[in-house]
């Protein structure tokens, strides 16, 4: 438990008029307030000449950043460690409370404590990878002593009879200002209590047991929506949305005066731990309070509704003051907050007669009920007193200084709100019980068969694992039937499965190695075979332009002319027709497809199978928001670079086709020569046999011999032509492959480059078909201003990446339907769109898409 005094800081609103009566003392923590002379009292009188007030810090010309780091950062740090924390701003109207708490919601630099606290909190939450963290947010407004939920789906007035309504002005005549402490309800007497009556009742303090009463009360507002927020943007968006519907109005001292007390709360739930160590749960909350400002209605010229609001505000602030007074008396009677009594405190602190029982009127107003913890309970609290140091506001300034001084005497007892997560423990034990039950059932079922290894429950040694592996192998090869495998414990069964998997993995590796070896062998043989080949050897035939030719040769090894490129690790052969990228009839590609053989199925550059082959070779990355099929078509037909490459490829393929055609004719001719040679050789052999019998060489035999000689000469000529043609085909095949590789490579360079400009399929199609749409990657059409927003967002991010969430949340708020009381605050649809847009923008800006 951390018992600590409430920290109080004083912030002054910059003013041109300035104040001659207020000076900051050299210690930087004390202010001196000169009191005006009372001329009527004469020269000698007891009038105080000045007052001194000491605080934890004075912030005369502080930036928003300094105010945050001085006043709030540590509180947020505490909340992240499991303590409750409250930061509240108090002061006269126009002194800068809203500026301090919310800041300028249009300017990132001028953002106030709440947006900064949200940022700090989420940054820390994101770093907690080992923890389960849930953040919730609520936004409560107390307007004319009626509570409103600023984050409810429907902006409902929940009081006086709604869920939030509770009658803290015990028996108040609500709108009769004199009746705040009176009895009965004239108009809207809220009957529904919030929280436990006892918990919020007034407490007599001063006796020992009363101290505990202050600590245990949880100031929960029943029915208040606590929205789960996953990201900083979501939290900011909710905060901005709530801000936009706060009650404000204009009066003489402030054109945008808050007419209500607003309490924005972030709830943090953290779970940390492990199965074995158990889970540790922390629950804490950060409460940020922007109080309405006290005002002198004569100065603000309030009238009508504004006057009524002013009366409610002043009254509730006076209850707050009474509560603080009572608490500070108690605190002083206990020895005070470490001697923090204000230097100029003019008698408000406890006198001896005050000591003893003191009534703390928490229950008199909703504000004091909600702030109960912050003022004296389980909370680390900081108050920022805002003053407007101009002479014309002297009275208000003194009043704020006094109040701040009393608040500084209060002490709180912050404790880490820790709890064991019962849900988690139940789950853990359930799992354990289930496991044990299974083990026992298994033992019962297999009772009698004892096995040293299979009945083990702890980890297996390496030797035991080897033994189980041997059993697994025998089972897998069928040597051991399943009935003969002992199964005595779950532990053993798990290990057996493991070993079966290991065996299967080994088997696969072995087969793959064999396969690789065979492939290498084949490649080597093909290489050594060169161009020679047996006549009549069938040749792989390509389709379309890649047609092969069958070559028959009288001598040499077999070789395929139109051979597949696969052995070279590069498949440019035919893909099945269904691997061809689909094109819709409406796209420009559809009309081009039939005219041009470049849309060849063989390329299938984007199909899964071919891409798998190409990716390692070319490093094709599957990125981008447009499918590659469409993009490849665009590249080949529309982009000059791609078009040129595709033309080269087409020309080479045509030449290859011609060469193969020629080669096929020559091969036929060569085969004809070979057949003729065979026939002549056969005839000559027969003739020789006859001549041998007769012992003469006749003319016919001589003719055969001449014909055979001529046929062989022709064969050699044709063979030479075939050989030359084959070389040409091989060279041309390589050129075709090179052209394909070039085309893919260039496409692969171009594709991510183009995609990085975040082109959508629609955009690409528009480019291809002259459509004038501009769509984002979700397929949503972007109008000119949205496109501008996008560019603007990218610029902002470049300047300060931390501001991304702020701007995105602000932007999403702008896109929401205008909010107004009585209207829907936020539909689910709008919320979903908002979230999607935020995620998309985040992804875009961080290059995740
Ligand atoms: N420290 C400051 N720096 C710059 N401007 C300030 C500062 N404090 C206040 N202001 C400006 O003074 C005006 C009034 O401030 P703000 O609305 O925050 O006062 P407030 O105390 O919340 O008033 P109310 O109680 O009437 O709501 C605003 O225009 C605000 O921008």
C-alpha cells in the first residue's frame, strides 16, 4: 500500500493583462498573493497583506508536454503497475481546465493530458507481449446533476430514471438550487441508486475504524458503458466522440465553456503468468476529470439555461469543497499529509475542536461520490489548479489557491489491485483433472500389462526414446501388429506418435535424396548425350509455337530437340489449360486474348505451380493488392517495357516454331534416307548371297552398290542439315527461355514498384480500360478529399509517426455522422468502417500492405 498525499500543481493561463498581485517565489513551488488594501480600515489594522500558498509545482508558462510529464506521466505509470490513478483539473471558468485535460483536439501539438495518457498507456500495453491486457474506456458527464454516458450507443439521458441515475442529493429538490440539500424531488428526482448505498453514504471519520471505510469503497457507476478498446486509435476515437457531445455554451468569459463535469476513465485489466506459476491479475483505472469551472454569474452575464447550469456547477463545486474540507480536517487530525498545510492557509484546517468525528459528505453530490477514491481512497491522485491570473479575477484566483491548498493536505492509500484469476484457475484444474482421469482410465483398461517404459509419466531418456522408435518402426513396417504394442500411459502414447512421425520424416528425406540423386544422374546423362540421338527416337512435342520435331539419326545417342526446360530448373513447358489466369469477358484483356498467342497457357507466370518453380529462380514476391494475373497482362500489353519484351519473346518463339518445322521435315527426309539405305542394304545382301553361289558380280548387284553409296551420301548430307537445324533449334530455344526470363524478371521488378503506389485492381483496370474510378485497396471509391486526406496522412506520419493514432482517430471522427444529443452516437456499421479504415491506414503507412 502506498500512502501518499495528493499532489497539487498550479497552472496559470497565459494572459496579456497579467497580475501584479501574484508572484511565484524563488523555490518555484510557492505563490505569493498580495491582498488589496482596504482603504476604509485605516492605516493600522489587522488585515492580512498577502497570502502564501505552497504546491508541488507551479507551471506558469508550461507547454502541454511539460504539464503532462510533470503532472500525469507518473500517475499513468502507477496505473500500468496496478494502482488506481486520478488526474483532475479545478479552477474558475476560462482558466484552462479543458485545455489542460483535453487540449486542442484539432492540434496534435496542443493535445492535452487525456490523449497523451492514452498514448502512454497503449505504448506500454503493446510492449507487454507476455501479458494479456484488456483496456476499457468510459466517459461520464455530470450535467445539472444528471449523469450521461457519452459512450453509449445511443446518447440517452440515463438519469433520472435510467441506469445511471441515482439520487445523491438525498431528497433534493433537484432544480431548485436551494434544494440541493433539501428534501423531496420537484421534477426529476432520480430514484435509481448507483453503487451500494452504504458505500456511498456519508462517513464519519476520525475514529480508527473509519479509516478503512475510506479505502474499501469502489466508486463504480452502475450501468456506465465500458467499451473495450484495442488500440490507441480506438480509445482516442471514443474520447473525441465523447468530447464532441459534451455540454458547452458561450458566456462572457469563455466562448466554449464546459457546462458539466466530465470524467473519462481507462480501465486496465492485466493477466500475467503461466500454468505452473499461476496467473496474476491486475485491475486498475485512470480517471481523468475535467471539472466545470466555478463562475460568478455577474461576470459571465449568465442568464436562462446558462444561469441554471452555473448554479448547478457552483453548487456541486461547493459540495466538493465541503468534502475536501472535511477530509483535510481528518487528515490534519491524524498528523496531516507530511506537513503539507498551505503556508497561507487561513484557518480552514482542523482546529483541536475539529478533531474527532467528522462527517465527510461524499453522498451529497454525484461528483463527490465518483471522486471518493480520488480524494481519500485507493488512488494515486494529482490535482491541477488552473488559475487566470488577472487582477479582475483576484477573488476567483484566491478561491482556487485555497481549495488547491486544502486538497494538498489530503492523503490517499493506493494499493496494487491484484487478484488471482478464478476463471483461469478453474480452467487449469479442469485440464489437470481431465488428464488424470484419462491416465487412470488407461491404466484400468490395460491393467496387468506392466511395461517399464510404457507406464512412465515423466520425460523419457534418449535411450528410452530410441527403444520406442524401434517399436514404432516395427509397427510401421507391419512387423508388430497393433495389438502387440503396449500402451500403458498417455505419456508413452504421445512419445510413440512422436517417433512414428520421426520415422515418417526420415523415410521422406531418404526418398527425396534418392529422387534428387536420380535426377542429377539423368541430367548428367542428358548433358553427355549432347546432340546425337538414335534415329526414330521419339521427341517430346510442345504445343502451339513450342512444337518439337522428331529426329531420327542413324548413329549417336538419343536426344530430344524440343526438350522440356525442366531439367534446367526452369519450366516453360505447357501448363494445363485450367491453370490459365481467368479473365472476365468485360476486361480489355478478354478481347486481346484470342488474337495474341502471348496469352499462352504455357507461361502461367502467376499460377501457383509455375510460380513455385519461378519464385526461387526469380525471387518473385507475392505482394501487392492486385492479383498478379491481371498485373502481368497489363505489363505485357500496356506497359512499353513489357510490350517490347513480349514482342521479342513472340518473335523468337515464331522463329523457334519455323526452325522446328524445318527440322521435322529434315528428320522425315533423314528417316526416308535411312529406310532407303536399309532397303538397298537388304537387297544388296540378298544379291551378294546369290552372287556368292554363282561366283560372279552382276550388274544388278553393282547398281545396288552404287545406289547404296548414293543413298549414304544423301543420308550424310541430310544428317548434316538435321544436325545444323538441331543446333539452331537449341540456340533458339535458349533465346526463347532467355526472353521469358527477361520478361518475368522485368515484370517482377515492375510489379512491387507499381503496387507500392497502392494501386487497386479497379485502378489497374481503370488504367487498362480508361475507367475513371479511383478506388482504395478495400475497393472503396475515394473522392478527391479522401485522396487528399490519404496523402495528408502520409505526410503527417513522416513528420511524427507517434501522431498517427491521433490523426487517424480525428479523421475517423470527422467521417462519423454528426453527433447530437438524442441521436445515435455511433452505429455498429460506422464503427466497423472506422476500425477497418484505421487498420488499413496503419498497415499502409507502415508498409504492411
Ligand atoms: N495554458 C494555456 N495556453 C494556451 N491557451 C490557453 C491556456 N489555458 C487556457 N487557454 C485558452 O483559454 C480558453 C479557455 O480555456 P478552457 O476552455 O480550457 O477553460 P476552462 O477552464 O475549461 O473553462 P470552463 O470552465 O468555462 O469550461 C481557451 O481558448 C483555451 O485555449
